[in-house]
């Protein structure tokens, strides 16, 4: 008997998974450190949340340019550089004395670093290395990044409680830096580098598209200009902006302070968010499996609707202890945390063809724009009203709106069924004029 070696695509996916977890640690620190920074420096929660918002905004705005840069320089160089930025930004926080330094470290350095390893990176790995199992791989990689962020929380909370917030920040810096050698050693850009085809590719399947001419920034902006002329882009971006507002921006940043307002210990609240991360792994992988089988528009409509209903009941669940009703919410919300990503990636590839990964980078930028607004707005609501309740109610209403936006994409599917779309682009653009099809190449 001979043992079959696994396809190299799975090794690349494994390295990407580890890299995403390495970068996820810092994205877990703001919710743990909000209260310690407030206690030590006297900064308001609104001020600290503003630094988080800068991070979230740059995290999103960097993503499309990083995706285009990966097309030019390769994933290995961009991801290694991103991890170094994350490590530097987290480590330098131990020297800060003013709030602008928090914005510089948390906001700018780490925002640029984590943005360079955002979900556009996931889309590139899935699109380049996989023909079969793309939805599943997208779900697994997305779960790794999101769940890694939340699973770090109990460790960071314990380190902060026992040794101070600076120890937690240095731990995150070391974790991100430790992944760099593995990325440089094993991450590869395209199957052709190893003399293989993408996983599941048949003889008639096209190779991944070559890098378009021009600079990375120009290609990213060109993709945005083209996509922005379509209805599908704005529906996807609008829904994903609400997704960011209701996850990273609100729950990820403010759940622990909100629980603290009701007498819950910080370590207990952090453990609950860690459970969200664990259930998120199952939910996102299941979403990837479903994306290969069910219309992605229907999946998004269901995910956002269920999320909205759960947020509307959350204010009534906070208490000093983690009672069963809160645990049920955590389980439910965890399954839905980033389940939206696999169907959104799939729809970007369907609507925008070869530009799908870069366009998804722009859609993800809207995700972080929504997260940034929610992070600051919720902090201001808490400072002004003394409670987070209206932040939860507003988020629940927005999530129900996102469900409607997603279901509006079904009209685009009917358009595809009644008429062809342009080659290589999908139903987002009109078919090319007959004369254009005569050009070579």
C-alpha cells in the first residue's frame, strides 16, 4: 500500500490559518483593555473607542490595497510584513503616555497590519488554490481569524488581571512575531510554483488569472470604480457594513464593558466571548459547507435576520452571573458571528469574476467602516446615557435591514436567468458589445 500525500493546497491553507490566528490576538485586546486603560489614564470610553475605530477603519481600508499588493508582490511578503506591523503596534503600547499614542499604535500600526491580512487574503487563498471545496476553505479560514480573536480573550483577561495590561500587549506582540518564520518558509503564492494545479481543478478548468498590469493601488481603485457602477456591489457593501457594526464594532468591543456595568467579572465576560469564538468555528465551517449547496443570497438573508432578533433581546439578558439564557445567546450568536463571510465571498466571485477578491476587499472595507462607526457610537451612547441598551436595539434593527438588502440580490439572480452577463465578470456588468469580442487575447 502507498500513502497519498495531501495536495499542497491544504498546506498553504494550514499556514494561512495559523497566520490569521497569529494576527487575531491583537484584535482581541481592545475589549479586554478598555477598562484598565480608563482606570490608569482616566481616558473616557469614547476616547479609547475612537482609537479602536481608527484601527477598524484602517483595517478595512487597507484590505483592498493589500489584496492587490498580494497580486503584485505575493502573499508571503505581504503577510510577513503585516505580522511585523501587528507585533510592533502591540508592543509599543507599553510605552504610551497620551491618548494620541494609543491612536498611533492601536489605530494606525495595527490597523495597517491586520488590514493587510484581512478577509481579502482568505479570498485569494481560496480562489487561487481551490476549485473544489472553496466555500468550505473560506469558512475554515474565516473561522480561524475570527475565532482566534475571541479565543485569546480569556488568556488576555487573566494576564491583565494578574500582571497588568502591558503583559497582555507584549504577549500579543510575541505571538504575531512568532508566526513570521513559518509564513516565510511555507506560504506559496500560486500552485504553478510547485508544479501542480489548484485542488480539484480538471483539464478544462482555467488557471487562476494572471496579475493585471499596473500598480497595486491602481488595480484596486480600478476594481472599485467598475464595481461601484453596479447595484449588487452596494447591496453587498451595505449588508456587510451592518455586519461589521453588529460584530467587531459593537459586540467585540463593548460586550465586556456592558457586562461589567451589570456586575459581571471581566474574566467571566471574556470567557463568554471566547465561547462565541468556539461556536463561531462550527458556524462558519457549516456556512462554508452550505454555501457550496444553497443560494448565498438566501443564506445572508437568514443570517442577518436571526442576528437582528438576537440583539434585540440581549439587553434583557445581562446580569452579574452567566445564567443559562445568556449562554444560549452566546451559543446562537457564535454560530452566526461571521457565517456571513463564505456566502459574501462567493457572491463577489459570482458577480465580479477575476476581480472578485479585490472587490471583496472593498466590500470588507465597508464592513470595517460600519464597525468603526459602531465602536465609537456605542462608547458615546454609554458615556451620555449611562447604559448600552439603545446601542443593542439600534444594532438589532440594522441587522434586520441587512437581511432585506441581501434578499434584494435575488432580483439579480433572475436577471442572470433571463439574459447573459459579460464574460469573466458575472451578472454585475452588462454583456460586452459584439465588436469587443473580436479583440485578441
